[in-house]
C-alpha cells in the first residue's frame, strides 16, 4: 500500500485507499466530514483489500462451508438464493472486449445443479437465460444410460416433474417444456400428477392433463391425486378434480383421506362418503367426522394411534362406537393423565398391572407415574430405567421393584445420578459386568469410572474393542488393565485396530469423530490414514468437511520418507471433489501434489467426470496437476470441445509452467484465454 504525503506538513500522513484519504487517528475518532462513506464501506469497495479480508474470514471447519466465490450453483438453488444466482451468472457473462477474466467468476454446473434449479426456480426470464446451457447437461447424462427415443421421453417426463415441483413458478416455463420437450404419455404419470397435487394450481393441472388424455378414465388414479392434494392442503385443486372428473362417477370416498373443506364440498354435492378407520389418515378430517354420521360398516378402531394424538373428543367418539368388550388393550404412548383416566374409566376390566409395554411407555412421565402410584399401581423393573426425577419419586415412596439390569435400555447407563441412586438403594451386589458394558456403550466416562472404582465388572478385550470410538474411555480402560495378560492385550488391540482400520475410519468419518481418527493413527503407528485402504472407500459426503479431510490426510508428507506414494489415492479424491464441485477440497489436494510430489502429474479421466456438465471452476483448480497428454486424448474421445478450447488457448503460454488456478489467483495466461475457452463467459 502506498503512502502519499499531505500538502500540510504539520498534519500526519494518511494512508490512501482507492484515492480516498482516511484519518489514522483524531480526537473524536470520526471519519472525515467531507465523505459520507464509513471505513467499512470503503474497505469493502476496495477489491484488493476485500479479497484479503475474505481470505482471513473464519468459517466452521466442522461443516461443509463455502465463501461467496466458492458457493456451488446447486447449493444456491437449493436454498432459493436466486439473488446470488443472478449476480454470479451475470458476473460470469464477461464482455467480449474484456481482456481480463477472474477465475472466481467461472461457474460449476452439473446435473444436480440443473435439477435443483428446475425444482426451485420460479422466474421465466431466468429460465430462458440459462436453459440452452442446462438442457444439454441433462440430455448427455441420459444418453450415457440409453440412446433410445424412449429414454429421451423419459428424460422429458422427469424434467416436467422437476418443473412442477417449483411451487409458484411462472406457467410459461411449463408451456416451454410441454411444447418443446414432449413427455411420454405413460412413463412417470404418477410422479407427474402427484407433483401437480403438490403444486396445487388448477390452470397447470388442466394444461398437463391435455398431454395425458387417457388419465381421465383412471378413477382410482384420480382419487389418489385428490388425496395427495389434501395432504398438501391444496383444497381448490382437489375440489376441481372431483367436480370435473369424478362428480358423475359411481364411486365412494374414504372420509379419512380428505380435508374438512373438501369433505364439506363433496357432501353438499351428494358424494358417497364412507368411514372405515379411526383415527383417520388425514387428521384435518376429524372435525367433519365428529359432526357427521356415516354408514361405516366394519370400522377399525386404533386406540394406540388415537392415544398418541391426545384428542380426548376423538377418543370419546371412538369408544361410543366400540361394541367390543375388551379384556386387553395395547397402549404404548399415553400423553397425559387426562387420557389415562379416560381409558381406565371406560375399560375397567383391563389389568393395567400386567401390561409391561404400557409401563415402558409411561416410565418417564412423572405426573402419570404419580397418578398410578395413588391408584396402587404395582411397578416392575422397567420403571427403574426412568429418568432421574421419576425414579427418585418411585424409590422415595418405597416402590422397590425387582432390579433387573438387562431390562434397562434408556436412562440407567447415561446419567451418573441414576447409577448412584440405584447403587444407594440396591447396593453393588445386583450390578454386574452387564452394567459396565452398557456404561461403555453409552460413552459416559464418569459412569465407567464409578463402576470400576466400586468393583463392578472388569476390563477385558471386549470392553476395549467397543470403546474405540470413545478414546477417553479407551485410554482409561488401558490404564486400568491388571494381570499378566495386559501386555498381550495391548498388542492385540493394535493388531485389531489395524486389521479393521478401513471400517473404523469410515465409521469415524460418518460420525465426525475426530478423536477416534487420532486414536486409530496413534494405536497403529501409521503416518497417514490413507495407508489403510483405497481412497475410494472413504468417498462419503462428510469427507468434504475441512477438519475431516485434514485429519485423513494428516502426515501425508511423511509417507515419502517410507517410500509410500499416495498419488493414486489423491487422484481418487480429486475425482470425488470434482464430482461434488468442492473448490476448497480440490485446492487442498492440489497444494499437496504440488508441494509433496513436485513435477508429478495426475492421470485422471476428467471427461468421464465432466461429461457435458460445466464443472469448469473445479476443473481450473485441478488443471495445473493434470497429465495434459492423457487429458487431451480423453477429451477428444468424448468430444468435450469446451475444455479442449481452453487447453488450446493456453498451450502456447510457456511461461505459465502449467500452473493455472490455485488459490483463485489471476494468472496472466488465464486472464487472456478464459473467455476464449468458455462460451458462457461471453455475452
């Protein structure tokens, strides 16, 4: 940054940013009164300084995150931030007379990005702006599977479904699709019409219906579409289907499938309504059911489901229709005392003491437990697995069931207070190795320490094997090994972890267990976790999380000292990053290859990954480390002219040394040739 002297020598020098002087310090700490811009605004408007600041911005290393320039199009569309989409798209449309092009303006657009666009975009203008680029991507993907005309019709049906899912989309988008991309009249009809039910637009329904004239004869199918409409509360479309296509048909309608609004409409029209099950599938029909009578015939009454709803009025109605004398009733979720009182009043013959499923369901509900205690309910061992407050009430009132640790699955092994409370009332004699095992499974170190300190259970091979994913417990157990076989057991665990290393690493990645990854590395003595298996085995979404891939690749530079090369594994990871268009991940891998394997080139069949997709931003990141000869052969074979144009435009730039992207820098060769290679960068 240059410093310019002020004309008044008595005043301090001021730094110049974009030719705007900013005071470095004054008494009132205010910006010069001659400017209305704040310091923050001035800094942000300065592109150079802004990019430096952006590079230092902190973001979570424990999630897949992006800065503005790295935001994938698929992600932008998914969260419906089309203001960002429009801005990035327009910035990428560089004027042909521009001699400079920023790599940050190049976009990554693949099949998933196009699908996310179709299901979320509502603007016709935006659709027209991008569709000529997007459609070939989908078509190429389908052609890889099947070249037949039937396959193309299937693709068009799928496109129609995607567009229909964009609730509130401009109907002109649908006009374009139906006019120029005819769907198959038989394929995907269910998906198409269920998407219409989700959208709920009558005009759209009629427009699509013209393409499927035979559907009007499918009565059951149309009823299914009506039911789908009611699921999404699109009552107007449901009533339209009934009035125009089903009104004069000899068919009955299940009351529980529709909303109250639609049922009232059909009742006024004289529809044949029947009721076969309570509670109904569509809960919004309950008020209608309670206010009307039906010729129900055989009526299924599901008290279990009704109890979970907690609707006392519905339960009263169901009981009034129940002609069966019940001696047994399964209830596994009673929400409150009021519902329980209703059941006990209406079904006095039931022996509640014998129903363990019922006790399992209410053991954590203290008000219900208190109510049952007042009525003399006899608790069994399941009650001892209740939460702390409920358990304290049970034990303090001398309701001491038999202690059976094998029946405890919820709270006992997770709360040290519960363990100590039960230990106080029952003593250590009833607690065995089983309690210690489940304490290890729960991952509660405090509970494990309590059991071992009080002589409950012993450390053995099985305990160590199940504690690998909880390193604090694992190392505590190792420190408490006793006996002549402790050394043998330590050696066994190292061999055990090494033998199952691939499986354990994958599980740790999926659960974001960084401590387990460190444990595996420490216990096996490997430099890098990629030594365990092919990188292909670790290709799960969480691998794109910065702290995960840094943990997996930790120590990679030390592998060289042992004569171990990770280039094949790094190539597989690059392919994975390319498919997921994760710039940060790709840049990390490219830096490793440049720094640890200088001069080496990756042989990657990029054309298979790219297809007709415009994964150009990601490609530019990995281009510096690719084997150019094999790359050009692959691209020629797959006729990927866009990338070939890029290579051709840059082949004479000998000064670049093969270095292109990398940290988003604007290399000279890139500035002059990007817009020649990628047509979508030109207006």
